[in-house]
């Protein structure tokens, strides 16, 4: 069975194909390499998962916002200014002691770019996309997410019209922390469901 973290061969093949295609398009003056670099930098470094972390931290500190977020993710995320291509329609699902949520796109790699930035390579690979639906507990365990048997695991399948994001549970020991301090604890994987927020003591 392929380990979803064993990305070397897959990533290399994809990277080579993308580089070859980019070089060809630049050579034919159909693509500006600097424009590509700016777009990648925007989603990887300036947007990244920071926007999503802001959404989560606001939901942790503002009960009214949390309610709006879970009732209408699209509108609540837009309140913070995080809208755009690949994030037009958002549904946010909350983790609890009873339910753990995880997101996937089984058809391709639909992902909420405005809130989570660029998807990780493993999210786009066939092993994750197929296995997380069939055996989510085993896949989560590979990420270090071990859940009690009493916790139900729900898998949410994003598509071209709809993107899902997980609202992770707030870690213990964060009472009194500011929204900015909480943002630093929220990881990309915790908003996909393949990880947990960081502990304040980490």
C-alpha cells in the first residue's frame, strides 16, 4: 500500500511536467513567468493558510461569528474579506468530541484557495483521495491523528461548486489568549482534518 507521505516519485514527475509546460508556454509568449511567480507567491506566502486561521480564531473567540460560520460559511468567511476563485461557496464543519471531520476532493483537487492557500501535494494524489473515503481512520493515523473509537469520522467531498473547511476544536489551555495568539496555533492540516491545532505549550 502506498504511504501518502511517500510523495517523492509522484511530486518529481508532476514538477517536471509542470516545468516543461511552463517553459514551452513562456517560449511561445503565451505565459509570463514573472506573473506565475507572483500568483504562486500570493497563495503560498501571503494568503496561505493564514486566512483560514483567522477565520478559525474568530470563531473560537466570537460565539456569534461561530454560529454564522456554521450556518453560512460563504457569508461568514466573506465578512473577513476572504473570497475569490476556488472559494466562492464554502461550507464549514465543526469538530467536536463526538465527530471528527476530514475533507477531500475525490475527483481532482478542489480546495478552498482563498482561505487555505495552495493545496498540499498529498491532497492531490490518488492514494489520499481514494483511501480517505474508504478507510479514513487508517489515513488519519498516518498523519498522527488517532481518535477514540467512539468518535465518528465524517468525510466531506469538495467539488467544483462547493469547498469544505474544518473548524477544529480549540485546544485546552488557550483561555485568555488573544485572537492573534490563537492564529499561531492553527495549522493548515487542522483545517483539512488531517491534523490538530498546536498546543499552546508546544
